[in-house]
C-alpha cells in the first residue's frame, strides 16, 4: 500500500497510533509485573491492528470488519 494514497487527515492519526503502540511495547519491556506486561503488550497489539485496518480503509484497500 502506498502512503501517498492515504488522505492527509488520516496520516497523522495513523502515525500517532503507531507511535503509541511502540510506547506501549517499550513500557511492557520495562514492566516488572507479568500481568502488567501482558496487558500492555495486548493493548499495543490491538492498537497496531486498528491502525492497520484504518490505514487500509483510508487507502480504499479493505472493508471495515463487522
């Protein structure tokens, strides 16, 4: 998928979502508690999945999930 095909209004939001997912992954690495680490990793995974879905929809490549 070409980033140029994604409208500017979505590009910033998608970048913020990806950055937040990366921050969550880093926080998970630092977490001392296994449950907290798992919670942060899962939250980062969901955010990345949402970002990928929105990126595809913005580019017109995929339909939203029901």
